[in-house]
C-alpha cells in the first residue's frame, strides 16, 4: 500500500485516482500519521430494483398533499401553538 502526504495527494490527485482505479490502495498522511485511505470503488452487490414491484400494496391518501391543520403548520413555521 502506497503512502503519500497531504500536499503530494493534492498535487497528484489525478495520478493517484488512476492508480486506485487499477486496484491500488493509497494512504494519505498528515505529519506522518494516516488520516485517509483511497481505495477502489466497489459497486454494492444486491438485489436489483424492479420498478413497480409494490404496485397495489401502497395506498396514498387522497388528501396527502392537502393543507396541514393550523397547529401543525404553525409548528413548521416556528410559531408557538
């Protein structure tokens, strides 16, 4: 694992990112102490999303976007109830 100081990391960020994209890991240190690590991005594995899979299972009230009750609206606006 390669280690660079903060100044070198700022100066050579594009080059370091290229190395990381090829699988390398880079530690960034300040005053010789590690503060960050650049590692290759890994796309999370998981279940693929399927649009509409909850169709018919969720109900939204007809007044969902209607006006709020006055006391609740006052709370959002920072007014005393």
